[in-house]
C-alpha cells in the first residue's frame, strides 16, 4: 500500500505550500529535435529524443504526449517505439488520438513507481505533411502542468528555376553563356548555390546566375540546381545550347591498309583515315560514296566492295549534314584477279 499513498501526499503538499500545478518547472524534462527527412511522397520522418518529467513534487506522469499542428500536417502515420518503459519498469503504451494529430503514451496501471525513475528515449515519427509546431506535454498527472512548444524551422526549398538571357555562340571559342534565375526559400547561411556544375555565392532570392564557357553544340542541357550545404534542397535546369559556330574542317585524309584483290568477286577493301575539326553533331561521314557514323577524329573507315581494275580512284570525303565540309581521297585499285574462261584442246570436225 506504500505506493498507493504517494500521489495523495504529493497533492497535499502542493496545497499546503501554496504551489499551483501550472507553476511547476520542467526541471527534469527535455526535447531534442535530431533530424527530419522528406520522403518525397508527401510524408516526413522525424527523429527526436524525449525525456519526461519524473519525481519531485509532481510525482510520476499518468501520461505524456506530442501534438502536431500547423504547416501542411494532416496526420500521424507511424511512430516507434509504441511502448516506452521507464528505468523502474513501468510501461507507457502509445496511441494516436485527436484526429490523428496526437501521440499519447499512457501508464496502464494504477500508480507508477515513484522511486528514482527516469524516462528518456529516442523516438521516430512519420507524418503526412510537415507540421509547423510540436506541442510537448512532458508530464500530465494533475493537468497540463509541464508543457513546451517546439517550432520547426522552415525547410530550404528551391521554388522555381527560370531561364534568362542566352548569348550567341562565340566563334573564337565555340562557347556561349546562359543566365538562370533561381527562386528559393530559407537557403543555408553557408556554402554556395551550385547550378549545372558551377558555384556561386548565395545572395538573395530570386538570384540570377550566369553560366559561362558552355559548349555550343546544339544539344539539350539538363543540369542540377542545389545548395552545397544542403544538397537535398535541389531542382533542375533545362535548356538547349546554340549550334556550333566554329567552321567544320577536314584537316587531313590519309590512306591505310589496302587488301589484295579477292578472286571470288574481283573486289578489294581500302582503309581511309580522316582527321577533322568541329564536325556536325548529326548525320554521317561519307567517303567515296559510303557512309559511316561520326565518331572522333582521327577516324578510320574501311571502304568495301571496291572493284579491282587497276585504275586510279578519286572519291569525295564530306559530312552529310555539312556538305561544304569536304575533301577528296585518292588511291589506285589493284589489278583484276578474276580467272577467265579457257577452252580445252580438242578435235574439230
């Protein structure tokens, strides 16, 4: 019966000394917000450390709770642990209440043990929507007498990425510049704003940055936009580069290996190595009427099925999508190796 008498004595002492429950300090309680994760599906996972009020004039808690409110919060989805045990062995069992906005852990017995108990635990909670505040009741035996309000900081977000001015291609370098306007909220106070691999000091939103030295190749560009000290605060930027403005040129055409004549079909093959600069990004490399995918310079191609007739060959080398970027290739075919028909000796009447 000793434990049964503790709570009435605590109440009596409060009355005699003139204390009101609302004046109790949360001297043994604490709340630590460790981390949050945006799960990318409208839910958020939070990790906290919670120590509730125990002993002293207030005795032990009948229950303690966390209430989520504000922001985009709509419901508590899950929490762990669902049962929290004190150092004295008392179990507090959790339940989601108040329209899925409150997690309350309640002692299931009559009176918890009062001698030297502590309760500090790590809790993981997932919610739909992100709350603006967490209302914490560290101890609730005689009413809400040990409360705290934790305000979540506004998370960093990149709200919009827009394109500014794009320069024309610079023929001297075959490059261009692209302005990008980034609108953001609650940017980190340190680090840089990184756009398409280039870094800029963080100023104020909306912030216009200028990407320089970009290759003019006519291709689509998709680059990341993020903060170096909060890489999860990110977006993308998409634009199209102007076409190359450096003139295409075929700088050299050299002969490679020439095969011997094939008696089966009286043909041969000829390797040709083409050295070029600034080829078009589409189309083919055409050599002596045969087409090849454009790779890198110098590029070696093999002409096949050529007629072995011992004659000189002069063929055109050009790009299908830039016919003015051209040259010629000259070589001599091997002599014919076909076997002619021979009449057998015989007797003629």
